[in-house]
C-alpha cells in the first residue's frame, strides 16, 4: 500500500522499547520506496514520544470504523 505524507496510521505490532502498543496512532512524515515509512507518535501535550522508521507491514491505515482511544504511556521496557 502507498501511504501519503501526513496520513494517520495505526501500529500493527507492539514496540515495547518505545512504549508503543498495537493500535497506537502515528502520522507518516516520510516515505522510503514503498517499503518503509518514518512515523511520528505524539502525546496529547504535543510532545513527540517516538519518531521511528518502520516497514510498511508494521502499520495500517486508519479506517472509518476504527474507534480512537486514550491511554497513559508507560515507561518503555529498557533492556
């Protein structure tokens, strides 16, 4: 799938090292040859939680039947 810049996407996987869970919403800020994306995850305060380069297989588009949710971010699992 071709993602557009500034398109909202949902994670399909957990990323515990960054405190992110499946379903968290980010915004595409860069595209790399249809195989990778730079996705920014922002807190409600406006602060960036994470800016990650992800394969397109790790996200999905937000659909009209998706229900937004809010949760507090836990401390990342630092290994």
